[in-house]
C-alpha cells in the first residue's frame, strides 16, 4: 500500500520527500502500531535526516493525521469517479457502493491503525474535523445521486441527505466489523443486500 500522488500530478523534491516520510511512517505504524512507533523509527525507515522529518511534520501525531487525510481522500476520489455518464441513479448507487468496499478492503490494515489512534486520542480536534468533513462529503455525493433520481422520476421523493447518511452508516459498520472479525463477515454480500433493499424502497413503482 503506497502513499502516492495522482499520475498526472507534478512531483517536486519537497513533495517526494514528504511522500517518502509518509510511506516510512505507514510501514512503521503497520509493523509496530501507532503508540509503539517513535519518530526515530520513522527517520531510520525513511533514510532521511531527523531535520528533514521535522521540517515536514512537527510530531508523530501530525504524521498520522496526514496519513488519515490521504486514506479518506483515496476513498472519496474513487467513489466520486465510480460511475459513468448515462447511468441510472440506481446503478450509480451500486457503483459507488462497490468502489467504497473495494477501497475499504484494500485499506483495512490502515484502518486498524486508525482505530488504535482513535481509541487513545478520541478528543483530537483535527481528527474529529477530518472525520466530519469526510462524512459530509460522502453524504453529499450520495445525496446528489438520490436527488438526481428523484428529479428524473426514478426515485420517490425522500429526504436524500438522511438516506445518504443511513447508507454511510451501514457501510461504515460493515467495514468496522470486517476489520475486527476478518473474513467471518461477508461484507460484500451484506452491502449488496443493503443497497438493493434501499434501491427497492426508493424506486417508483409503475
């Protein structure tokens, strides 16, 4: 799992150094856990000087927040680009759900680190703000699809933001249990069942 910019984004030396530090931090956190990892561990893993590390990040907590921002941005970007023009609202919901699950499965090792961090620092204002922004963005993405479906006569008139929040809650809960219990949880079948039930309830009957 690499921390990368998008392929068409120019990467200067400063950006490459920052990516190198983030990748080293991710490796260390994955191996030792957040609380057992020291800044010296990250310096050693990065192959950079301590000065270079502290030029970019003031603390281990700053590093972790930066990784969290990358983590949520990966999911947000994939969800936003999951559907094609011409898709029905129902198919867009299906595609966005699949994209969310695909990223979730790939990023489960990192989510475990997030749970570790969150358990120890539940009142971290920056993390709380990041979570709030992520929730709002996902809610807006899903709500826009539902509202398009309503406008097209495909879906019944409903409170789109609340429906979107409900779907987010279902997917987030499945992701949490998949992280904690592993393959005992069939996240994909459960999510497919949930979104199909939602679509059935939203769809206008002829």
